[in-house]
């Protein structure tokens, strides 16, 4: 979804914050005790402001590019090169 410019609404659990930046690429629902009501509240907030929805969608698209397979492999190659140079 992010690659298509769609911001996310998700529970704040596990590794979600690694790809969803609250207030930038989407909205977080309370994860300490996930409930349908907290998710509905976050979705309502997301849909309340079309301009903000578009802005977060563009930020989500940029973030998805940073987390692409190609970007991940580039970072791994840099890490491996660093390890090789230190051995």
C-alpha cells in the first residue's frame, strides 16, 4: 500500500514502528491493549483530513522506497564490505 502512496493505520505492536512513522507515514492505534474501538478511532482520524491523508501517503511512498528490497540489499552489501575491510 505504501508503495502506492497509501498511508497505513495499524496497531502499535511488534515492529510496526520500523515502517510506520506516527504523524508522518500513517496513524497508530493503541497497541498496549488493541481494541476495535482504538483502531476505528485511528481510521476516523486518518479520514478526517484529506490533505493530511495525501501528505502521509506521499511520505509512506518515500519510506517504502527506503525499505525496498533493492535498498535493503545495498545496505547489506555496504555492511559486508565494512566487515571484510575490518578482517
